[in-house]
C-alpha cells in the first residue's frame, strides 16, 4: 500500500493557506487520483500565483475533465496568454 498524503496535505494547507507549493501539490495528487477536489486545490494555487501558466493549465484540464467545457476554455485561454511559449499550455 503506498503513501496516502491527503491528510498531511490537508493539515499543511490549513496551517499555510497561502502556500502555493502545498496547494499545487495537493491539486496534482488529486488529479493523478481522478479526485474532483483537484479543482479547489488548483483554484487555491491560482489565487496565490495568478501569473503561473502551469496552474492555469492544470485548472483548465481539471475543469474539462469535470465536464465544465466553457470554464475550461476560458481558463486554458488564460494559460496560453500567460505561458504561450510553454509546450504544455499549447497542447491543451
């Protein structure tokens, strides 16, 4: 059985709600697990670093996966605007 970091990440985010790395790691973990809580975690990361194209990209793909295509298009457009030179943002 592998490591299940959700309780640790939840506790860390509670103690450090403005920490980008914690929110981003939590979103990445949730995304890998197919957990819809990834959207909230990526939104928290975006609030801390609104100029980070990767977090916008991850939020956009998470919204698309959740079935919110209109929001996904808008968010992915912002990812391209911020990081148009990054291959990951151009592929989505």
